[in-house]
């Protein structure tokens, strides 16, 4: 399992009864987590939550605030900085467990010994984009949601990287990759963090189990002749990291050789010393 253990501004304080208690800088949030099927171990600790996200029986949910907190604030991971805020969908705009991948991305790019061009698909608020740009790569960030692309721009600026070469694209990732194929564009590294389900701007349906393999195949057509890495993340509950490993084996490894590492991604839980699973990842590298 890949575990992020070098955060200062983030902490998974405790878990239990379908929820997790987290510290984001100086703000403590209580949110649902479907992986947490054990009881709360320290009830007194949970009384410290500044805000709680409660699900509605009719779908969705809302935040309940125990005290006034900022509309948004910033936290840091190493030299990277990010804006976070409680959104209507329980998220904060950042997946802290992905810091273990950000560190790997920065290491790969920094030690490549050559200019690297990175494509970040389903880029969200740009955690991986910030990491790649910090390491010196030229980055293309693609997401279908205009608000998320703007958030990524703000994270780049917050990290002091506004002068780095970053291209921001608001578009359906499939259409963008197809256009890049026609243009003859290529990339040395591809990062993708696809959702379990989704719809494109024109109603295109994405379902991870049926869409991921052909999409990776399509992305191979825009890899450079000497690719550096290909990283895939998944949050789909029940989807083994071996599935991601197999996809990269049948595509990237079959064509370029190299090696693959895969596994669960997790967060250490301070109160109990256990690890909270938070998705899977697979990394192909030259």
C-alpha cells in the first residue's frame, strides 16, 4: 500500500461509524466515508469538529457548521500549496492521499534528465498539475468542469508557479485526446484520475469498467517515442489495483517495455494507527 505520511497541514485524526475526522490546516471536518465500517474509538475527539457533512435521505447532503470557518483557506504539502473549501458534494477540492503520487511524479520528472511534457486528464483542481509543474515539466491540464480548471490555475499561482508552462483546457477528455491525435501532439507522461461515472458536456457517458481500457489505448497514440511514465488512479470501490496493473501491462508495457507498480493508496489514522484505504493506483515507468 502507498501511504502518505509526510503531511503537516493535513491529518486523518480518526475514523468510525461510516465517517472520517480530518484536520485541514486549523479547520477540523467530519465527512462520510463508505470504507469505514468499524465503530468510532474516541467519541471525545469527534466533538472538536468545526463542520460536519450530513447526508440527506433524499440524496445529496449539506454542511452543518459548529463555528464560523473561512469560505476557503490554503494548506501546504512540502513546497506545494492548495486552496481548500467545503463543497456541496462533501469534498474539499483536494484528495490528500494523492500526495504519495505527487511525490513520485516530482521525483520522476526531476530525475529524467530531459524536458518532460505532461498531460493531466480529469485534472480536477490540479494537485498533480502543481506537482509536475513544480518539478519543471510542461503541463497540459484537462477537465470538463470550468470551475475546477479555474481552481487549478489558482493553485498554480498559490504555489508560486504562475510563470511555469501550464496549458489549461476545459473540455471532454475523450474529444481532447482525439484532437491531439489528429494534430500529431505527443506527451512524455500521462496522468489520469477518472471518475467511476460521469457525463461529458454533450451527455457522453463514462463508466470506468467499460471506458477505461479503450481510453488508455487511445492515449497511447499520443505518447512520445520515449515516454517517462503513465499513472492511473481509481476511486471505484471494489476495483482491484490488479485491474489497473493489467490494463497498463496490456497497453504501455506491451508496447514500450518498462515496469509497473500498483497497489492501494491510504491515509494513516492518528488515533488508532490503522490505515484508511482511499483508492487504488498503478504506475508504468520506462
